[in-house]
């Protein structure tokens, strides 16, 4: 009987502040040259919703920071696993912007969010090693791959991997892309255990494209020329990212399946990073074309972008938690089911792993 890295528990946080698209009707949107758009905000928002399918998103309360969300999601995952937090060997947090107090734009990265989360969880054990992974939206999956390596190498037996972000505090309110981003946190406990029926992480893939693609997402001043030139906010080249993802993400997903020795026909669920619905569907369809198969994405790919927005590192673990615990949108996983996890984001990074429940 072989040992495998298995999911022992999951948890997530759904921020309480609901922000519908109508909240952006009074925004002063500008293009990259700082000029107002010819279309009204009603038209801009309507087109935005048609492409992304986002109708609303979730923001953290003013008294919550990224580390607060991370600790809450981690606490839920530990409870689901039935673990004592003091027994953790490894605590990894995928994140990108640290803790930010509302309205300040100040990024606080030291100590790490993982260290802050460990403190908020009340863990006294110095052997619980805590660190962050900064890999754009793929940060949680990258954290899983790191935890898998630690566990397989015998450097840990219990790991908690969290994805947490408060992107609403680092967006440019004059950039229409700001409507995409949201806040949230998701977590999962991973353990090295004997695998009787082949359950656990089966294979994976990770790539970083930086020659021409490194700055498709970048921190830049506001598109508003009257803004503070020293301020740094999320800016992205949406068309470039869309074309990049369609071209490269399906190949990375197939590489993970090949590494696992799994055919796509045997995959029951695809947990895809929720970037925007058009992109996610396009990637899914192209993946199935690589296998000469017709895609029935509604049956295999749960979606949350429509009401949660893009919460970066939190989207994949949050989807996983909801499917595991509430048959989210009719989706569920049963023992023996194979799932494919994948993400793409700033860097530009793509990663994926294959898992049997």
C-alpha cells in the first residue's frame, strides 16, 4: 500500500458585503490614456456582465483583513479535518498583497500573512513552519504543490494550505476592470496517509511564462491622470491575458493529466480558477478539443464568478469547499471521483493538479 497526499478537510469564508453591478453606475471610468469612455456606464456594465457573467461580488468588512479571512477559513478546515492546530507541520498561505487597511492602499507584507494567520489561530508550536506563496491567482494551487513536496519528502505529515485576498482594496476605481475583483478565503488540510484505493494527489504541472508575458498584470498608478503617480494599483492587459490563457492553460491541464496517467474522460470535476466566465468556458472547451471530445462544462465545472467575482487565490479552494459540503449547484464528489484543479494568473503562472477523492 502506497502513501498519498490526501485532503483531510476544507473550509472557506464568504465575505458579507455584497456589491452588485449597480454600485458602479456612478464610477468615473477611464481608458488607459486617462480619457472617459464614449459609452455610458450602463452600457459598460452591461457589456462587462455579458462577458464575465459577474452580477455581484463580495468584499470584506472594514474590520477584516486578509489574515483575518485566512485564519477563519483555516479554522474551519481544521475543524472539518478534526485536527488540533498544534499538530500542524506546515502552514502555507497563497496571497499577493498582504494586509491592507481599508482606504489606505498601504501594503503590509511583514510579517507574512502565514505568520499572522498562525498567530490568529493561536498556534504555539514553533515546529509549525509558516510561509507565504506569491504566485498571482495560482497561489493556492502552488501552495498545494509545495505542501505535496514537503509531505512526500517526509518533511511534514500535516499541512494547511490557505488562499486569502482582499483585492477590493488595491483596485483602481477608475479602471473598469476593477469590477472583476473580489475578496475571500479558502483552505484545505492535506495529510500523508496510506492510500487504499488510489486516492490523493495523482499528478501535477506548473509553468511560468515571463519572456513577453511577465507584466500582463502589473502594479501601476491609476488610469486617472489626476491620481497619485506614486500609488500602485492592479492593472491588467485583459485581451493579452485572455489570449494567453486560451493558448496555454489547456496544455498545462493536459500535462497534469498526463503526469497522473489519467484521460480526460475519467475526470468528474474541474475546479477552475474563476477569472471570468467567458475565459473559463473557453479554456474548458479547448481542453476537451485536445482529446477530441465534446464538452459538457455545466456537468463538470462548477462556477462561482457570477456572484462571488474573482477572489484570486481564494476561488479554487472556496469552490472545493462548497462542492464538498453542500452539493453546490448540484455538483458533488464521491469516493473514487477524479478532479482536475487549475489556475492562471500574474507572472504569468499556470498550474494544475489531479486528485482522486
